[in-house]
């Protein structure tokens, strides 16, 4: 009875479908691009926000949850018949993220990881926010290394790229980047520009808070294990099962929680949020540890007050600036955040004795660079290379790097300087490739980490300077 009913529905559907075609256009298209909601979502929300669907979803046709809010196929699946079922823009083959380089606890491990899984914001985003379609980047982004925009908010490579290179691993693909058959065999990057540790609000640049990024990882891992059960045909695209335990999990996030907080809060209010922010962060670490992660690499936040964006907004009163020309309150908040983050890492080192947890002092490395910039071959420690307005900051929050806008009746473009290697700051918010290379080289000395790992380093990074 059931089979007969099902067959009749299929015949009726096909008849209506074919009848419609015969009285309209030639229904012959090489490809289909679909936009919509859950009525035609073949996995976008599930992949994008890391939402998990459990049986009985998918039971009637796919025999397992397929990302569709249905027991089987949707209208869009039948309409694309007999073509293959449409895949969501978000690649379903995606894999863990956490990156940067490193060694753990007092029992420092060898610098040898099969994969890296990274979580963070624009400091380590290799294309996530751009792949999500939330923002777009134009030239001169990427010009120094990639020859054009690469999804990175930089003229070239990020710190994470140099660290991956040092580990002899390929650059990480963004979790949401599904174009061009990206491989996630050696890791995955969940970091997205504008992301915070705390959950996103209506005015957030990015919806991908640390909680969402961890949820994406869980969905990624689940999908990887599912694909592995189907044989070896996906092996060159996805990580081996044991990579989830042996891989390095890296965090570089928290800057936006602090910097964004100053737009609507006092210094005391921003500082008062730090325990709440870190409680959320600790929850993410715990979830990953419960999933088998054992190697954690955690960057603290840099000197926020030395970014041209913050100097332009909060440093108009010279009394608010320190000797380096940085906003004092922002840097003080960053120091307090880092102090509590370091204490949390110490706590986790004692709590997770089966894991390697490394705290990396990015603040000191970047502060030293800004204070002694000329010593390392730079000419501008704070002024943006790519921006608009000229000295002393070359930054205007109305027009981002590479964009053209009408300001006061005149069309202007935020252009790049002639030599970005002379600048620490790229666009008023992010560092140049040259500065990122310097920071990575200092990380790799091992002396800015707790526990330190300089005695374990088997290589030296090739330096420009």
C-alpha cells in the first residue's frame, strides 16, 4: 500500500513536471543557483552555524540526516531531477580548525602536527567572512604575496600562514570556502573577521562567535567521520580520524570583544566583562577537549590602542595617548584581559593533564615591534599603509582599504602606500605581511610562550629582516 502510494505520488509529480515543461521553455540548464529558506535549504544552515540534525530527518530517502528539514527530498531536489541533488554553497567536506604553532605544557611536545584547526577573528581569517558573502575585498588586498584578494585582511600572508609554513603544512582553507575543491586534509580554518568570543548581537559584523565556530567544528568532524565510513575516495580532501586528537587547535580571538566594547561602554564596564568573556572561551575549550582535542595553542590579544582605527576614534585628546602614540585605556584593557587569559591557561594546564596547552604572548611581541620599529626595518609603526587621509594616521572610518566612495561631493579611493614592507599597519586595523612575518619569527623562538619551547625548535624561519 505504502509503495503504491509513493509510486503514484512520484508519477503524478513527474507528469506535472513534464507537462509544465512541454508548455513552457526548454527545461535544459547546465547548472542551477538557488536562493531561499528552509523550503529549499539542502544543508546551508546546518553547515554554516554548525547545527546538528538527528534522525528521523532524512530517513525516507537519504537514510540519514542530509541537512534538509525533511524526512527526504525537497521541492528543489525534484525540480533538479534527473540532475544530481544540489549541494549547498557551504562545502560539506570541511574539517577542524585550530591553528598557529606550538607546544604545550611542561611536557612540551615535538613540533610535529598532522593537521591544524584554527578559531579566531580577522587576525587569522583566511577567507571565512568573505566566503559567507558578508563582505567583499578588492585590490590592493593580497597584492604582496597572492597577487590579489585572498580572503585575508592583509596585503599578503597572516601570522597563521607563516606558522603553517614553518610546520611544513599547506595554508588553511576557510571552512565555508567550497569553491575549487578545497582540501581540508591538513586542517581547517573556522576563524572569521569581526568575530567575538561572546555571542553575536544584531549589530555584530560577524555571526560566527566562538560558540558558533566550535559548533561548525563539531559538524565538520561529524561529516568527516561519515565520509570516512564510505571508503577512501575522500581521503585526499578530509583529515584522518586520528588527526582530530593529534592535530593542533589554535585560538586567536578576543580583540573584537574589547575593542568593540569601548564604543558603548566605559573602561570599567569593558574590564568588568572580561570574566564573562573568558567563561565563554573556557566553554569552547572544554567542548573541544571533550571531543578529543589535546593540543591547544592560545594567542593573547595585541596592543589594541596602537591600531590607527582606535587612535582616530579615541585618541583625539593627546592626554589619552601614551609615549608611543597609542590609546592608553585600550592597551590597559588588553593587559588585564591577557592577565586573566594567562591565569585561565594555567588553570586548564592543571585541569587537563592529558593535554598540551600553550599560552603565547602576542601583546609583548607586537608592543616591542611598535616601540622599536626602526630597529626591525619599518618606518611607520601606527599609520596605515592602505587608507585615506594622509599622515599622521592615513585612516578614515568612512572608507575601507580598496574602496571608492563619495566623500563631501568628491569621489575618493583608499589606496595602498608604495611599499607596505615599511609599515607595521596595513589598513588601520590589521598588520602588513612584513609585520606578520616578524611576529611569527618571534613566536617561533619559543621564548614568548608558556611553557616555553625554544629547546624543542627543529627549524628556523627564513626572515626578511
